[in-house]
C-alpha cells in the first residue's frame, strides 16, 4: 500500500499519489473500470478531476455509488465569474453523481486578468464560498501551470485561505533557479498555513517535438520504467508533497509501483546524479521556461 500524509489542514490523510483523472477524459467506461481496480489494489484514496477533462467526471461518476466512501473527491472549475462557477459546480456534481465534493479548485488561475476577476467582487471565489456554506463542497483550492504559478499562488493565499494549491514539480523545472526559489517560498508558506501542496508533471520529458508522436498527454512523458521511478522518487523525497498521476493512463502502473517502493524507504543517495544522467540520456527539458510558452 502507498504512504499517506495529512492533506493540509483538511483532516484527511491522502495517499501521496493522487489519481489524476484527466487520464479518463477520452476513455470508455470499461477501460476506466480497470483503472479503478488498480487504484483500489494500491489503496489510492484521492481522485482529482475537472469539469474540463473531457468525459472524466462521467467516468468517475460511475464509480461513486459503490466507492464514494473510499475517495477524497476533488474537481475544478475554469469559470472566473460567480454565476459561471456556480453552474459549473452543479454540472460537476451531476456528472459525478454526488451531493458534494471534498475539494473544488479554481483551475489554472495564473493570468492577471483572470486572477482579478475570479477573486474580486462577483468572482468565482464568491460562488465557491457560498457552495461551501451550503455543504456542496468542503474545501477550496487553486491550481496553476507555468513559471508564474508559485508566485501567483502566494498572491492567492494572501487574498484567501485556500486549502490546497497545485503546480508543476519535476527535476528539470526545479533546476531553474527562478522557479525553484518561488516554489520553495510557496511550499514554506503552505507548511506554515497548513495548506496542501499538490504537484503535477512529475514524469514530463519535454514538449512534443516534430520527431515524436503525441499520445495521451499534451507533453511527452518519460517512458522507461527506471526513469519514471527516479522522477517519482524525486517528488516524493520532498516532505509533504503530493504527486498527481499523469494523464497518460498507460504510465499509471509504473507510477504507482514506484510510489510503493518509495514508501519502503528506498535509498535516495544516488538519486541526484541519476536524475542528471536522465536529463542527458532522454533529452529532458522543462515544460515552462522564462520567456517561453506558459500554456498547455
């Protein structure tokens, strides 16, 4: 079984691997149910989906009648106004076939205009707070992509006491001094506040190139089991971080197995040098760089 850790101040102990249900977005129910079997076998107890992940909420909804009690259930809205966020949440509840979710998150809130709208008067946050007061959600979080995510999350925490944040974390991203400094500052503040830190893109190799063939994710992931193992251990070696699994479901078994081995206390002494070797061997590049594309 996988290691569990307090999910911020929510009172829930989540497995450190959270199931990234974007992997179900283009999958039929029969295949999705096989994924559920894998999650149950490893004891994964936290599902992270979103209104914008294709059919993901519908696939997860099929599981909820029998398995709702086994999972901390999180979804997201990309709407920035109160009316839109309210409608989005109710649609998510209907698709998920539940009366409430544990966590609702403002999806990819990093742009200045979107940030000001969502957190200002008549913004999405107002609707999510109302939903919390009505018992439709228990906790509220914020997510982000790109170089600006850590700094914007700190600004968001200054505006509202969010229960969780979510942002990219892997060896190549944290090798960039600017991103690393902002990331560490955010993690430090979250520890003081009791805010859960969720990470994404742990096994990213690079953006797709002309020589590579896109598959199930917008970025090219690592494929070799050893490199996946090292990438997963890099994140889990950092105290308190959660790792959201990739949108490429074919890589879920290797990710879960790596996390299982990490929970057994595998030696990380040579991890740094092996990760540097992986960067060279697999031509690993950060998905986001200063001045580069920040979208997905």
